[in-house]
């Protein structure tokens, strides 16, 4: 990164009020664009996301095709090898990167907003998207890194537990694809697979462009046209995510060397557009998401000393993402700690939170919410999220209002209807 860009980057925190002024439209190609103008500093942050191009679209028996495709986009173009591509980006003080997750892939940049520099950055990104190099040696390096990384992860209890729980929750669902990665399934991936995936999963119609920075709408439209020029009009492969079928809860006890047991409980639960979304979020904070303030922490850590930390989490998605509880404990405490975990969860479901607990949860969730988008790059992530999941333009304002409006009865009702301890799968890695 150029020194001037680094210096300017340090000045990028935003005011909460300004972060909510979102302009949103579709261009003539059907591409959704979300823009927040920020003229305080001459910087542009931009991300192009491709809906349906994440790991849910990986072909059967071949792991991480989507992930490899996204990673290789910014490893060089047909005109520039990896080293020359990075040098070109550095010469104009631009950071350019790509990534993927379960439901989408993305590529983007941070650049100075000066017209000639932003156009050069846009050209680099355009060539990444439309003329990627897909170099054999670079791919083999990434493939080897993935294999080595998998082999290392398989020696850890937390990865082993997470993989097993994912298999139990999503045995025949695209959300479970990551749990089926093996060395063989990684080795089966070829550059032809990656080229085919890129050809069928990256189009103008499934692109969502999020922009934060020093430009106006007209300039944003021109920039998007430049970036997406020559990209196919349509992504020919579409992957509608099917509903998640409820599974009968199971338990897996997996032997593992050492004195500690890794315990993980979970089920499918929450969607991005879930009618109980905010009640589930607030309840999760009180149950186990609020750190030392949570009920699980107070019982398992403070009262019994079973663990240094116990946490519950929600992972909302298009269809039902996970609700999970995780902790590690000495093997001798596994049975007792699980019994206490069950008691805490069942009591919370039956009684709901107290007024004091909900008041504290509201204060902490709402009070910390602006910190989630207090810089350009954080705000950019939220713009992409809003676009990908068709969330409302006022999402950043509506979220804290919805949390603040919750009652004890609403939280209790949601948890009683939606969560049953008997539906939680249990995985113990390090079982005796």
C-alpha cells in the first residue's frame, strides 16, 4: 500500500448518522448497486458480490471449487502474472482482493478516488473478473495449502466437533458441503473445474456492487460499467438453496487424546428474514452470546468451574442457519457439565429472560451496534449483506429499534416455539 493511502486509511471512521444514507438501484443490466457517499477522504471501497457462487454451489465430490475460483481471480490476469498483477496494484496504491463464503463469492478494492487511479483500479478488477489467469502453478500451490490446512485442522478437537455437528445438522444439504471436505475431494479439483465454475457462476445478473467513498451516483454508475464490462449478462448456473429439513437429534462421542473434551450442541434455526429474528438474537445474547453476562457462563464457569468459557451463537442464512453452544472442559466433567447446560437451556426456554436481563441485553446490543459499521470497510460489508439478502435500506436503523422494542414475552414466546433441547444434536470430542 502506498504511504499516502495508509495515512488516509487511518482517518476513515464514520459517524453513525451518515452510515445510514444508502442509495440503491439496479442498472440497465439488472445489477444491484448500493452506494454510500463519503467525501471526507479521497478513498473508495468497493466490493462486487456474486450471489449463489459460494460453497453451496460446489459440485459433488469436488471440494472448494467455489473457493479456489474466487481466490484465483486476484492471482493474476491473462495479461499479468501474479507478481506483475500485485505490482500494478501497488503502483496505484490499490488493495485488491477476493473471497468466498457459503452463499456468495466476492472481489473488490480499496483505492484513491482520483479519477485516473480509480479507473485503473476498476480496470484491474474488470480483468480479474473477465480475464483471470487461472495459472496452473498458482492453483497447485493453493490446492496444496488447502490440503495441508485440512490435515492440520483434522488434528484439532474444535474442527473435529464442528465438522461432525455440521454433518448431523445438514446431512444432505448444501450448507453441509464444508463438512465433507477430504484430501481426495480436494485433489479431484482441476483447473477445468474452476474455469467451468467461473464461466457459469459469474454474471451481471447475480452481481451486487457495494460502494462506500468519495464519489457520486453518476460516477458510481460509470465505475460499475467499467468493472463489469464483458462479464456475461447472465450466470447460467443457478443454485436456489432448498429448505433445511429437520433432523432427528443425535449424539456423537468421538475419542480424542488429551485431558479436555470439546462439547458442541446445535441445530438449524434462524433465517435472515426470520419473523422471530430479533427475539432469537436477544435471547441468544442472554443465554450464551453475551460473554460473562450470559446464563451459561455464570453457571458453567462461575458456579461450577467446568470451563473457561461457554458460548452460544446464531448464524442466520437464506435458509435456516445454525444455533450452537460450545465449550471445552476436563473429560471428567463432561457428563455433569452437559446436564447443567441442558438445565440452563430448558429453564431459559420455559421462563424466558428476566426484565433485568433483557434490559441489559438491549443496552449492550444496541450500544455496540454502531461499532459494527464505524469505518468504510465495515460499512461496505453491511451494504453487501443488505444487497445479498434483500434487506431493507433502513436495516442499520431498524435493527436497534427492533431490539429496543422487544418484550420479555416476545423473547420467551419465540424461544418456546422455536427451540427444544431435544432437537439439539450433541457432539463430544474427547469422550471417555
